[in-house]
C-alpha cells in the first residue's frame, strides 16, 4: 500500500532548516503540513501558501490513523517536550 500523506512539523517558518526541507519537499512534489501551537506562525505559513495547522504536535499525531503518514520531520521541537 502506498502512503500518500506526508507530515512535516516546523517550529518557525523562518527557521532555515525547516525552510530548506520545505523547498526540497516542494521540488520533489511531496505534500507537507506544518504543525505549530503558535497562531501567528501558523498564519505566516498559511499566508505563504503552505499547509499548516494550529495544534500540539504529539496530540495531533495521536489523532492520525495508523500508517497514514509517510514521514515526519521535527526541527527544534524536542526541547519543548516534557521529559
């Protein structure tokens, strides 16, 4: 079964690592979605034509069906998670 959904978690639309990944994904035709708790960051992504959702990444991921994601990229996220 081919997975068609992709997910990328971006910490900030100006973060150069996230920006590079977004560019590469777009060049390869891979669909990506940004997940962020910060409303302003989500709005900046939407304004730039990116798919973005205002959500807590761990909660968002738990709501996704099994095997529905083809990949995950998290930049500058782990330091914000509770131990």
